[in-house]
């Protein structure tokens, strides 16, 4: 009887306890779900904050790089070229660089960016971005997944500005300002934009991420330096020599200006090369480091060659060597290791000085400021050496552990590099020559002998760079 009573009592307690237990479990389950939901929201918020921080950092670096590259044209190139000409031509020479800052900017907004980076064929982009249509503040994953496309567009504009400006060094002191403006405007659309699309544009013939002939050009060895340098040589040959060249001495009127300009080029070039990573990441660091080491090595190489050749090391030689190193490392900066950059820079210093001192004198062409000897020759050398020294450790273009350049065992990459170099030479020679002929027939290219003797400052702009009263 006692046991039965106890049993009924326990059963009664269990009946009363089940709802309470169920309620407790339900409450615990709801609390757990709430905590999980809160945790998931926190993770999402953290991911969003991280993505926003990365985008902000990358965008800040790219805008800074854009300003650095513009610094290369004005005042960097303007001062560098301006100091190398005679006093009567300084304003005319600097105006040529400044004109490109204005003219190319307008052309780029109207149609240039679309021709270079729009979807087209393997040779040139289409017209989808004419008048910057569709170029928004949202990222374009094809070019910069963590920066607004307008940032990428304005960054690439700075490359388009300096490239034709480099050509002016070949015909310095003897081309009409009006003809220069028309010729280089057409050149930027018909030579630069197609080459930029072929190398960097989606679907381009030589795009390193494409399926055609992937070549390596991190920041413009073929696109910028070979096109400008080879075009400069064609200009020098077509227009002819300056009056009195080479018998009349034509020394630089202010090496101080050129020295300052060269230093500004060195600083600005960090934006040129490291900015081409399109992110504030380790690849940008690698390009930054390589740029600096190659420049230093090239300045040393040129100085040694000149010292042996002329008996004295000069300031002009040192700054010319530095620019040659900047040119040669440009295509390789995001593909090679620091010791390789030293080798590329040293080779550029010796090779470009040889082109300026020996080859130029042998053939007798008047490349006034050695645009071909530095940019054409240095760009070609750098593009080819990129194929030799590129390594997957720095930039695994073909995948982690897969051979990239010659030192990795992929010597076949050299065929791709030669193909890209050949195209850059070809389009520069043919395009430049055709444009020179057309502009010459329509409006003439060269100033009159009287205007050349008076100088471009007075004859083309009606003013002088210096008042010496």
C-alpha cells in the first residue's frame, strides 16, 4: 500500500513537471537560436567592415598613385626635358608636356578609355564606355575588384598622358606646337589605346590572364616605353636634324632643372609601378622595392660606363641612368625578386648608355633628348628580361608552383615576350609614320629655319622663359 501511494505521488510530480521541463527546453532553444543569429550577424558585420576597410585602403593607395604618376609628367618630365634643351626652347618644351595633360585627358574621357579597356576584339576595345558611360563608382572585377572603376580609369589616364609626352624629347626644338598637338592626340588614340588594350584589356592579344599570347608587362614596358621610344626614333628620322647638328654645340641650358625633374620622376615612378598592383598589398610592395633597386643599379651602371668612356662621371649621366633603370624595371616590377631587379637595372644602365654614346653616333640621327636610347632601348630590354626573371613566387600568373619565367624553367615565355615586343615595335613604326605623313601633308610639321633659330618660346608662344634684363 505504501509503495503504491509513493508511486502515484511520483507519477503526479512527473505529470506536473513535464510542461515545466518542456517550457524550459523551449526557452533554452529560443535563447540558443537568438545567440546563433546574433553571432552570424556579427560575423557578417565584421566581414563587411573588413571589405570596406580593404576597399578604402586600396582606393586611397590608387588615388595617391594616380597623383604620383601625374607628377611624373608635370613637373617631372617637363623639368627633365626643359633643362636639357637650349634656353630659348624651355617654355616650348615644357608646354608640350603640359599640353598632353590637357588634351589626352579630354580624349580619354570621350573615347580613349573605351578603346583601351572596353570589350572589343583582341586588338582594340569597343565603344561601350564612350563619354565614360558605365564607368561608375562601383568596382569592375575585370580590372580592380576592390576599387571604384572611376579610380582605375583615372589611374590609367595618367599613363596615357605621359606616354605621348615622352615622344616630344625626340623632336625637341623643331616641331610646330599646333602640329605636335594634332599628331600626338591622334597617336594616343590610334597607337597607344590599341596597344594598351592588347596588353591589359580584357580579351587582349597579349593579356597575361588571357588565352592568346600571355605576355608579362606589369606597368608598361611595351605599352608605354617601347611605343613612345620607337615612335620617337621615327619622328627624329622623319623630321630631320636640328639646324647645326651635330657640328654646333647644343648643351643643356640648366642641368639643375633636369636634376630636379629626374628626382621627381624617381619618386613618381613608385606610383607608376607599385600602383599597377591595383591594391595596397604585398605585390605593390614587391613592385615598389624592385623599382627602387633597379633605378639605383642603373644609375651606377651608366655612371661607370660614362666614366670609362669620357673619363668623368657626370650628373647628366647619373640621372639618365636612373631614368633608364626606371624604364627597364617597369614591365618586370611585379614579377621578379629584388636581386633580379638589381641585375635588370645594371644591365639597363650599361645598355642604354651604349645606345646613346655609341649607336646614336654611328647612325647620326638627332634624337634630341635620347627618348629612343632610354625608353625604346630600355623598354625593349626590360620586356625581354621580364621573361627571363619572372617567378611564380612573386606573381603566380599560371598558378601556384607553376613555372612563370625562364628562371622557373619556363623558357617558352620568351616567345610570348618577343611577340609582344614585336607588336609594340610594329604598331609604333607603322602608326607613327602614317600619322607623321598625314599631319605633315595637311599642316606641316617643322617650324621654319628662322623660327628654329629664334627658338620655340618666341616663335610658337610669344614669350620667354627667362627675363635677363
